[in-house]
């Protein structure tokens, strides 16, 4: 099955709304219920914000990229992957955020997986049930 959405963008705050807009367009075109769309958009926003805030912090190449892909795995399941090539997943005590992003994502998804990417970085794999919201 071909990917429904594939984006590679600089990891900057201004691109988080770009991702949301592209994701909304894909979901609107697929007749996904509004409550599910809201969950997907919030989870994807949280994942992209994590990339912007954390993935490239403290590296010389702080202007890295984020990759977003979305694909229908089953007729009723959407899988969205947010990937970076940054420093990898590690807790930070100096984090500018509240540390609620991953728990929020977990509450909104059918399945959440965090994986290291080959060569460094993090991949957040989020699966959403399309028939009804996770809450």
C-alpha cells in the first residue's frame, strides 16, 4: 500500500503547523471522523514538537530535519511515523517542556512505539483506530 503522506521538513517551530495542515488535508480527504482527526492532529503535533525541542539540541547540526509519514495499514488503522536523525531518545532534566508529550500521545493512540533509527535518531510510531477516538 502506498504512503498517504510523506514529508521531510527542517526541524523548526514554524513547520509544526505545516505538518498539522498536511495531516488534516489527508484525513479530511479520507472521511475520518472529526474526533479521531483531533486525536491524530494532537498526537502528531506533540511528536513533531518533541523533535523541534529535543532531537538536535546540543549538536552542531542543530538545524536537522523531521520526517513524517502516514500510511493506511488496515482499512481501520492509520500509522503515522515521526522520525528524526538527532541525538536519540534520552531523558533530559533541563528540558524546556513539561514532559507530558509521550503520555498524551500514548493516551490518544491504539499503539505507540519508540525506536532508535539506524545512524542515530528516534522514530515515534503511532497507530490510530479510525473508527473511534482512543479516549
